C-alpha cells in the first residue's frame, strides 16, 4: 500500500504530539491577557420560571466587579440560535424562525439557563458577585419528557411552539407508496427505539477568552469547530461587522460535536463589549454537563417491510426528537437522522418524519454521528430480526440491500465509492462469523456474535455551505506554511492535511508548518463537521499545493533547462522524470525565488477553493462478540472486529485513533452513558466525571481493526472521511450479538444489566 | 487636489491612533507569556579587553536562575553581522567577510560589548546573577578616534582589519577625469566636514521576547524594521531552518533606522534556545545608548570645481567612516553616503571613496538618511561658498546643477520625476528669499537666511533585494484584510497602505483591516527602510487590491448583467459607469461570494509581488531663517520653510508628520545632539534622556510646510517616499543661514555657541 507515496499513508505522529505530550500546547484556558477579567454566569436553579426582577445593585457595588449584565444590558436585544440556522448557511436560506434564545434569558427554560453574568478581577470576586445578584423568579410547571411535552395542557416552553413542537420535518428523500409497500411485504418487523442525551465529556471544559479593544476589534479565542460560521454568527448576534471580529482557535481538548455550536463565546463577548477589557469565561465541569449541548435523543417507531428473499421494500420512521430548552443544533440532527433512517439501504417505498419537541432540559445538539447512530440503533436490529424470521444470514440481508456505486446516497447524491461488501466479507472472516454464530455456549453464560454496518458521509453536502479555501506559502528554505482553518475538533486532522500538502509539494511532513486558527488570515472553511475535513479541506489543500508546486516547477525548469511538465517533485527535490539524477532541491528553488536579483523575485503562494458536489461515503462493518450472564444480566463485550473502508488512509495512525476513539464512545453509548435527570425537579444528577460513567481504557474490549483502501474518485488521494464512523454502528452490533446469544432485542439505550434481566424474564414469560 | 479620489489624499488619523492614544497598543515590553523568564546581559566595562576566563558557577547556583551563557555555550559558534550583509540580500551576493561578531564575544571591543547573559525568573534575580558572573579581563589599549585608529601602531581591534580599516570603498558611479576636471575649473572650494554619532532616542527601549517551544519552532517578537531579512538572519546565525522561525512585529515606539539591524533579538534567541522557555530581554535606557547602533559618523574632505557660470564640473570626496567596534550597518551607510556625495548634482568628473574604520566605540549603523545627511552637510555648504565667490544666487547655482527627469539618479537609475525646481521657487517665495537675504540686521544679533536641497530615493534599488509581496483577503462583509509585513518603523505607513488598498478596492479606510507583523502568514518584504514602504510595498498593495477588485467586479457583473469592464468600484459600491444609479454594494457581492449555493463559492484573495527597477526621488527645498547672537554665540532658528515634492501625499497628515519629525531630529542633529564619549576611557557619558539633549516641542522653530504633488509615473497613485527626507537638509540649511548672517561656515556638527564664537573670532582675526 502507498508504495507510490512519500508521505501519504505513512504512520506519522500527529502534528501537535510533542506539544500535547509535554503539556506546552496552549488551550483557551492558558490564555492570559493584560487586564483580563474573569467572567461568571448566574444560572437559573429552576427548569422553568419567569424572571420577574433582577437586582444587580449589590453585586455592582462589590469591589473588583467591573460589569454585571442581564438581558436589559444587551444591545441589540436580538434572538438567535447558536447553531447558525438563522444565517444563510443552508441552501434553504436563513431560518429566522429557529432563533429562540437571547444572550441572557428573560425566562428560564432549563436548569442552568443563563440569567445574568459578571466580569470581575478574579474568580472569587466573580463568584461572590454572582451570589449577590438577587433574582425574583416565578416558577412555572415544567416538562422533561418529550412525549409528555406534546400533550395538550403541557406547560408551554416557547410561545410560538404549540404543544412544544418546534417543527415537524419530513425527510426529503421520502418516496414511493407506503401503503402499497407494506401490503406487498412478506414480512413486516417493527419496534420503538429510544436513544439518550449522551454527554460529550471533553476533558477540557468549554472556555472562551474575548477581548474588545480600543482598535474597535473583537478577538475571540474559541473552541468552536466551525470558526468561520461562528465568527459570522457573533457578528449577527451583536451587530458587529464580521471583518471586525477575529476568531482564533487554540488547541482543544476534545469536541465530539459538542463545540459545533457557540456556547461561552456569546456571554464572554457580551461582557468584553461592556467593559472594553479581555474577559475569560471558563465553565466548571458541572456547567459543561448542565449547560452544553448533549447528544440529541430520539424516540422512534421503525417499521420495515421485506420480501421473502430479504429484499427491503418499505420503511417507515415516525420519530419524536427532543430539543431541550432551546433548538441549538438538534435541527441538523433531525435531518441527518431522518436521512440515514430510510437512506442507509436501497428501498423503493420510504417515509421518515419527526416532531422536534422542546422540553425543560439541557439543549440537545450535535454529537458524533448527528443522529445517524440513533437511526442505526433501530434499523440494524430490525434487519437482524427480519433475517432471523426469514432464515437468512444477517450478512446476506445486508449484502442484498446495501447501496452500490452510482446509487443515491442517504441524501440522494450519487455514491462515488463503497467497499462495504469487502468490509462485510473480511469482517466475517476475522470474526469467525460462521463458527461463532453457532457457538452460543451453555448454562449461565452465553456467547453471541452480531454485526452492524454503516455507510456514512464525507462532508455535509447538500445540507450546508460545503466549501472551503486554503492557501500555502512557500518559505525561502523550501518549507511551506499551510494556512487553514477548518477548526480543530482535536482529531489530528491538521497533520493529515499537512501530509496531503507535503505529498503534493514533494516535501517531507516536517517541512509543512500548519498555520491555523485565525480568521484574520485564514479563508472561509465550513468547519470540522460531518467527517468533511480530509475530504473537503483536504481537496482544497491538494489543489493549493498543486498550484504552489507548479510555480516551483516553473522556476526549476528554467534552472534545469527543461519544461515544467518534464519534472517531478519528491522528497525535497525536483528532478527530471526521465533522468532522475538531474535535479535541484526545492530549498534552492524556493530560496532563489525570493533571494533573486534578476527582477524575478516572487513570493510563492498557492491558493484554492474547493466545493464538492458529492459526499463519498466511508463505510464500515462492525462485528461484536459478547457474553451475557443470564443470571446477573451482566454483559461482557469480548471482542470487536472493525473493518473500515476509508478510501485512502492519509495517516493510518490518525484513522485508527478516530476509529478506536469512536469505539470507546460507542461502548459508552451502548452500555453505560446516560445523563440522569431527576424527572421531578429537572435536575441533572450526573454532572461530573465521578457520577457520569464513560469508558476508561480498562472498559475497552479486545479489538481488531482492518482498514480497507479502495481509493475514492473525489477524495484527495482517494481519501474519505473518518471520525464519526467509528462510533455509529457499535451499539447495534453489540445488541445484535446479544440477540444472537440469548434471543432478546433491547430497544432502549443504554443496555444495562437490569434491562437484559428484564428482557430475559419477558422472553421466558411472554 | 485629489478630487478624483475617495480615500487617497484624505487627512485621516493613523491606523493605530486610538490604540496609541489610549495606551492599549501592545509593544514588545507588554508581552507576557506563561513561564516567561527575564534575560539580562553582562557587558564589558572595558572598551578593549581580552576575556581570559568566565566563571559562571556562582550565578548558576543562584535560585531562580535558569541559564547562564557565554560564547562557549553557543552552538553553532558562528560569526555574523547584524546588518544581514552575510546574507544574499545584495546583488553583490553574501559578504561573509563582513561577519565580525559572535552572539557573545570572546574579546570586548567597546564598553557594553556583550560577554555573558542570564535568564532568570525575574529581573532582580537576573541582575543578581549578572553580578555573580566572574570575568577575568586583560585590558588592551583602546582607540576611539577613527583617524588615530588608522595610524600604524594603533591597537588592532579585529585581527583581519589592518590599521583597523574594515574596507575601502569607491563609489561605483565615480566617473570622468578628476585631474582634468579640477584643471578646467574656474573655482575650487573645499573643506573637511565632521558628522556625529547621533543617537536615535526611540522612546521605547530595544526589547525582544523570544520563545522556543516544544513544537520546535522559535517565535520572536522583534522591533526590527526588516522582519523578513531578520528572520532569515536569525536562521543563519543559529542554523535553524527559516521556516521554523516566526517573527512577529508588535507596535514599536520609534525606529529612525535604529531597528534596522538585529540587536536584543540575538541574545534573547540564544537564551530561549538554551532554556526552552520564553525569554524577555528589555534594554535599560543606558543600554540603548551604549549598545544600540548610533548614526554612522563621517569625516570627509569635499572638493568641488565650478565653471564661472556656476556649472559644477568636478567633485571629489575622500572620507573616513567610523564603524565602531563592529561593522553593523555602517557598511550600507558608506554606500549611501558615497552615492549622494557625488550624485546629488549633475557633474561630469566625480570620485568618492572612503575607508571604513573600526574604533573601540558603540557600533555605527543606520540612521534616518543613512549617510545622505552627512554628504549634504558638506556639499550644500560648499555650494553656497561657491555661489558667494562666483556672485551667483544660491538658488541659481542649485537650479543650474540639479538633475532633471531622465538623468541618472545618485545610483545611476533614470530619474522618474522631480519637482525640485518648483520646491525651490515656492520655498523662495514663502521664505521671502530676496528680501530676507539682504536683511542681516545690525549690532549684536544678526539675521540670516539660507537654504539647502535634497533629492532622495524611494527604495533601495539597486543596493538591495528590492521586492515585496502582499495579499488582500476580502471578508464576507465586504471589508478587506490587508496582509503586509514591511515592518513598522512607527511612521504610520500601514495606514497609508490601507488607504491605497481602500481607494483601489472602492472601500472606505475603516473597511480595510491591517493585518501585519507575522512572518508565518506574511510574504517577503524587504522592510521599512530607504523611504520604500509606500513606493514599493504600496505598489504591491495597489496591484493586489486590483486583483481582488477584479474578482469582485466579475461577480458584480454577473449580478448586474453587464461586463466587468463596464463597472467601477467606489465608496463601498460597484456600479455601472454609464448608469451610476445601477449598482450593488461590495458587501453584498462579498457576502454572496462566500455564502453561495450555486457551486460558485469563493474566498476572494488578491496577491501581488512588486519589484521596481527605479527609485523615484522625493525632493525637497529647505529654507532656514536664523538669528546669531554674535556675543554669546547663541543661535536662534526663527523659521523653517520646507517645500517637499512627494509625488502624491497618500495621507497628508502622515507625510507632514514625517517631515515635521524629520525637522525635529534635524534640528537636534544640527544644534545639540552628540553622544559625548570620554576619549580616555571610551565611556559614553550621555547615556540617558537627562544627559543627552534632543529637541522637545519647545525647541521647535516656526515652520511652514508645503507639499508639492506632481505624480510620479511609478509610485502608487504617483506617490514617492517620505520619512528620511524631512531630516537630511535641515543642518546645511541652518549652516547656510548662519553663513548669510555672519559669514562663517562651520564644518563640525553640532553647531554649538562655542563653535560659532570660535569661528567668529577666527573670521575677525584670520
């Protein structure tokens, strides 16, 4: 593999490995500016309450306090949504009806809703000031369950959302005739599935430093995964020209979709605009849990109709999506969920729809998978149930119904490449499918093997403004500065982008300096979402590198007395293809370009914009081997076999890291993670790493990972996305293994021993 | 004037006016980084001494000290010159023979020569550590006067410089036959002139923050006026790939040529490389005086031959240039001095040569004028002496001999434009020349009027690598980020460059954000030297703006259904030239370029490299009116009339500021400034703003300033340089006014009452 490449495909440490390992990488929390104040937020203790009066006078008088603000201090007093849906980021245009929150609220809609904020000289003064703010609340009846929330008579959370339904969405790829489809089906399987408000659990808390200075410009250090839209959104919220905002992305300690929306950026900006000094706003861990977006949870009824031979001919999804107190990015998850729920397999008759419902809980938003994982939680289990009923191997039913090259993807774009067949076949071999499926054990502990597949997306086409621009500047020593700003979700993608640039320029990885994270000098990039960075930004990088290389080749051609197309660049050298011993170093060419007295001085800069019309799907087959203790209900995941079709692994270490990280988060999603909310008070009980159980390394099963490289025609060097993919199919594969082991299917996540025991009991006594 | 422009020619506040006025502008001294250490330098107390032994052990043991370094700790132990002459910055190629110093010295060559350095947790620990370093010196005989230094038997300062002569230079534009020229002359005037080691007196002390971190990259906050060459030079000195160095230019508190060379950057870098933590090295004011380059002083014999009608036919310059302990940038000043000394007027026979001589004094370097001011100090006085002897008006002798368009400039490039004739005529009117020359007063106080001219340069062509590249990024709100890095000499030129960009793009000045000062994202620019910024960088800005505008016009043309060449951009709007009411805002075009769902998304970036083949001269006539107290020798400058040919004043306020600042520095040069060196010990006595007298506002004479705009064909919108020009002709104009008042000519700067009294006495008793 990758014999033809010098840099691409190499197992290289991530670009920031040394900084991270030595603790010198600078995160937002490390930023200290002269005169910087500390911000703190007063949050509602009620899940639902009118705010009658705010008395800030005592807080204002506290020495060291420089600002105390509530909604009345915010100008303009504009509603917005943190998910940018009120901006023209979607081909549907701006959706002002989705703007449902203020910088600080006039009515609390969940516990933690920001009511007031202070900026003070240090944290203890800020905290004391928060405690001195007197708020008169009128508590209102609250509702925490989306089904309850839709009932007539339920407390109304937002005036404009009747029965708390913010919107009703029908999947635009719905087609066919559902009635006829199900009539013609030989088998119908259906069930209702529940997924959870999983927390992201980034090790780093949400933190923003905002600085509005005498120059009239606002600088924001933000962890947002979508820096350019974030800048545009802050401009919108505060009526500041976007060019007056400089958004800088520091190192981040994990994102997982949780930095997809704006969060502390907004109040930090309000505070710095008020005081004209820098303000740092750093969440405590319990603020992260209570206030930052959670995964968007779904309750959905899935109904699938099959012909006897296993052909899927009808699929219908009726879902309820829970938004929490505000819409945040749950609106996007609705689209993704609906699309994948009926679009993962070929099917002539299909319909998916959902209500998106407010509840008095923490807002739901983006989380690795964006709803794809919820859809597969149901679909992949129903597929196994159908296979069982029809006497077909689960592999066969998937091979039969899965989509092939040229067929429409989950959003209807033509599929450019898929190695899903190979993933299934290799996975089955590695997992010992035939043998393991038959070996279920005896007595108390039963083994089982199951699998699930996924066909994801590279990029957000056609939901979003899917383009980006980058440039590459060649230094006089022949190294290159790659200037990019896809945000940093903590995935290590900048290093892979540098590998793409190095490969194309004919340099080594250490020759490419990654300059990113400053909107003042970077060009528009949608952001680190939807597994798009390598596929979209990577393509722009490839093209910009090609442009810069062309300039180098032209210069070298003059030196070597040949034409540029006779030349090749590789490993720091440009040489004549037909006579590789004749060449010149890139360093020499680059140096002569600048240190040039022949009136040919030139600063070499390559620039490119890339906008795909496709979203080539990375695909994956996941095989789980489990052991169920039928007496205690305890589940042991013995082994996971993952086969992932990546098109091309630009850096196999990074790809593996993403898949392994996804597996870990998928195991948590499947087995242990579920923010516990007191359904009487609305209080989140699991508000720390002590009370919220996400997997540690000790919880990880044995794992066997295979990467399939069947180059995609669009991706740079054939690469497709990775990141969300590691996570999506883990839970259904485990569920299907349990089904294989003990014949039960669980519909509600997470899979706890209690639920297993209950299902086993129901199976024994139906 | 400038009716046709929206932004160019407008009197606008400088870009950083508010930040500077409110004290929020960040200078190098304001930078605080986590773990930052404070650096201090142990400097030689001897003007000339061998260093026998350095015992660092006590200093190293002091708690809080993290590094103590001397030459033995420096790797590589390489000689270099702070003026970049050892780099390929000149068409003559690198001149390694000019590399004459180490990071820390093994032999002290002036009082203040750095011997060792420390990095410690704070300033007091650092200072204590410095005092704990034990150095065993062997004092050597020293020499402070360049004439003495050239005598055989004088102490040898550098091994390779025999008789301390570092180099002998002959001006390359020398031509003709000197003997014949002087034979044919009807009048020969000659004298020997002395200029001084004037100090720059920047309000901000020299300061560097250097940070070498775990990523392996070195970041330097440097005041250097030539950031890109400075980066290249640091790479050379420390054998670091240039791409691994990021040089950031913060706000600076004055340069005046003094930040032309590297200074604290070098030791700060050595310290951070040693400790791997950031180090701040901030000079005390006396370190600035003792250690930073001074003006390069000249002693020169000038001999001019004229025909009866005033035609100059022969000119010969024999000079001695004082380098101080190291060459620094005195080598460049030699070239500039020689060029202007024989190239300011048309002359068929000319020769200029000099020895550049080491002495045991502070190194000489760049200072506003770079030697031009020294040349004019003699030439302009001798011209008046000749005019007097030949009975010709000083204006006439200048109008007769001055160069015209098409003639070779002081370096032999064709002159593109000159309004010197107009400067002289208008100046004469404003100064009341005819009347004032005749009115010398009676008795003790005598009045006089004199004048001097100059024909300077815009840019350093052909001495240096005279090119630069810039780019402009258009934001989605229609504003533009101008990404430049000509360094910041504190002149306000970035604002003028933004005016050029705004004018061309059809924006207002506040729409152009100046992003400068970071080599990671800026393209090569020679630097803020030789009045080149507006002329060279400005031209690159104009072209980059034109490219960005073209992209905007193409987009607008599509919207308006016309072709791009039918459109004009002005005041934030693109409109049809033939129907100005039909148009579209630039903001709308820019927004649609990014927020575009028609597969036409584009980040608008304009980029240009500019390399002139010319150096269009700004010209100036200065008229001084003085009063000499013949009893006390006291001189009063009553009025200065300045007429300056700028081609086009991009921002008249900035142009006036430069000319007024130059006048102030010129008054200091003429009358009061002269670093006093104890000629026995070599000690600099004037080492603070208390003991060194530079003019305050109260010392400024009445001033009348006229700007002539006769657009130059090369400069952007016709502009030529300004900056050095305000300073150069002030001293000779004052000297000529004294000559007119009391008939004495002074040859040694500064013009003190003592010297006037002495000259008056000599005149009475020849």
